[in-house]
């Protein structure tokens, strides 16, 4: 039986939307950040986000009219990541430890993404409740679970109008809002004015992938370890 590569690629198409939310963002302590211009605040945030050794995010977006939720905790250096992707009624857990990547999904996830009901049934029967280890070089979903790649997407905004908004509090941390308008999309980021100027929250309206993302656990260790060998099936065996 062949496991079609688009199964995971489709699952992560929505996940990529969450990563794109951070593309407009990205330090130092509270040095009067709120008094700076919108451009200066955004640049400080971009640099802070790119400097983080680890972080977690919780994103809820709409991709092609379909809701998707993604929760990830990523650590650079050790290459650790753990999280979940929910699309419709299906959910998949993803795990990355060093160069090894794994996925563990429920029946509904495979049913929605395997191409046909019969193929989904065959996959579920073969994999069961085990983790599937991805083949070396298969980056079908690792870009959504890789902090280094995530940070590379945080580039300076071009052809966008930035506006500084009001000060507020996000999960107990003081923040300043910066809104970016570009083509048919509007994104408002809440940047911390206490400690490093990390992006704490992003809200994107309109555009291809409207949604919300919150960020936390900066520089906190990520607890991720490879599953036991008897709980893993190699993707190569699904060819």
C-alpha cells in the first residue's frame, strides 16, 4: 500500500498559515518601547522573536474556508518540537527530536486527508495507535515544527502600512499594539513592553488565512523524547 505524500502535505497546508501569521513579526528590555514608532516597535519585535531559543504558540486559522488549530512548542539547537494539528474533526500529534520526525493521527484525520475512505482505512489498520516515523528528508510537516525555519520566515515587512495602537495587557504582560495593512489583509500584533519585546498575540483579518495566534514560554525547555521502538512504524513500510 502506498501512503500518498500529500496526506501530510495537505495537513500542513493549514499549519503553514499559522507560520505565515508570524512572518510579519520578529531585543531588549523595556526601554520605552511604547514611545517608539510603529516601524521601530515591529523591528524590535522581529529581532526578539528571532533570538528566542524556544517558544510555544497556539494558532487558530481558517485555510480555504476550513478551520484549523495548531499548538506547538519548539526548541532550537536540540531540534525538539511537540504539538498537535486539528483540522475539522481530525487531530494529529507531531513530534520532532533532532533529525527524527514522527506523526500520530486519529482515524478522522486520515479519513479526511488520505485521499479515499478505503485508503484511510488501510492506513488506520496498519498504523493503529502507533507513531509513524517520517523518512529522512521528508519535510512534509517539519517546517511547522522547526523553530529555526519558523524564525527564518520572520522577514521585514515591505509595502505595508504600519500604525501604532493602544497599550494593553496580554496574559498578564503589558503590550503595545501595531497594526499592519497590506493589500486585503490586516494584522495586529501585541508586542510586550516588559522584558524582551516578544510578540504575544497576532490577529489577522481577511486575506487568505485569517486567524489568531498567541505566543508564550519563550526560552523554556521543551519536553520531547522519541517514542519507544515498539510504538513506531517506519513510513518506508507504507510504500
